[in-house]
C-alpha cells in the first residue's frame, strides 16, 4: 500500500515545490503549502561547500516527518560526475526504507545512471529524471523507458544554457523540446511530464501564462520555487468549473445515447472527445478535496 500511495501522489501531482536540503525547518512548511509534492534539493539550492552538511541534515531530519509526508517527498540529488553524487547515492537506501517517495535525478542523460540510482534507492522508490541538456533530450526515450521512472521533468533554464538559446518569455524556441518530452512520456506509458520553474517568485500573471502554456502543450505539472506559486500552478493544472461542467454533460449525454457518436450543443461528440471529457472528470476527482 505505501508504494501505491507514493505512485499516486507523484503521477497526479500538479505542483512540485523545491526546498533547500540545508533548511530542515522548511520541510514541514513546504509540505503544508498546498503543494502536491515537495522536492528536498541537494543540488542547485545548496552551495558547493555546504553540500556534505546538507546531506547529513536531510538524513537526520527525515525521520521527524510522518509516513504520509515522506511519500510526498522527492530528493533531488547531485548529477553523476559531480563530487557529491556518490555520497547522495549512499544515503538513498536509508531514506527510501523510511518511505521516500522518489528521487529526482539531475541532468539525466543515460539509462545506465538511472539504473545505478534505482539500485541504490531500492524497489520502493520512484525516479523522476530531469532533462536539462541536449544529451538528455537525445536520450529521452531511453530515460522514459527505464524501470521505476514515473514521470519526466524539464529543466528548461539549464537546457537553454546548454543549447546556447536565449528565449524570450514566450519560449517558442522550446516548443519542439517540450513536445519531445510529452511524446516520450506517452510512448513509455508515463503520466504527463512536469515543466520547469518560472523564476519570477512574485509574478502571478506571468506564472499563470507559463502554466497555461505548459498545460496546453501536454504537461501535467510544474516545478515551483516559492510557496506563493503553488496555488497558481494547482489552479492552472486543474479543470476549471466550465471544463468540469462540460465534461459532466458529455458523460451524461454519452450514457443517455447508449454509446456511439452523438451530438451535444450542436457539436458531434465521438470517442476522442469522450476520452477528453472522461480524463477531465478523473483529474477533477483526483483533487476533489483541495
């Protein structure tokens, strides 16, 4: 049952809130922020000279959280090839044995690295590869197909730096990259991928635009760097009242018609439209208690 709870929490999560590993007093606050999942960050949020202490702090503080909190947690480890990767791997088995939900693998670029992480984390811990480079994009289908991977995530700022891009706010240049993650996720039977952060911590209008673009493009969630972003992201990736009402009417009309193609509001409704309505109803049910 714990593994099932962990999988459901990650597959249906809309908002993933980062918290620095060296700030244990923020763990519970992040979990209480309304975020569907919380990422304890050993990578970018921690300075190089503080990484060893941050890992020790995480290991010591993890047991203070209850079981329900732990299965909503991911730990973002340092990338393979860095001086801290081996130490992060060594700590994973103990964290996973206490109920860690998943590991976010920074700069994921090969199935071999994911297999090594999975071996250290054990069978109860899921993996979320973070695609942040051209090499990661090239390997995206292999990453998505790896055992224990439940979702892909996109580190679009690092990707821009690696590719030499300088995108404006619309990020039109990244449409093909985002689509590649969506299609790889679909081919592997994964939930919709998780999009990258919006760096403006106090810019709700831009965040709403970013999240709406992500959802239109096939993403199912977004990384957050501040608790103030969580509510906006959750709303963006949840069916609106109008969408929910439409989906209910489609389902009712389908049942009344007894199947097949039918008409609603003078528009044809066939199997693809019905699937969209049913997916909308399922999303609404998943977060009905929010």
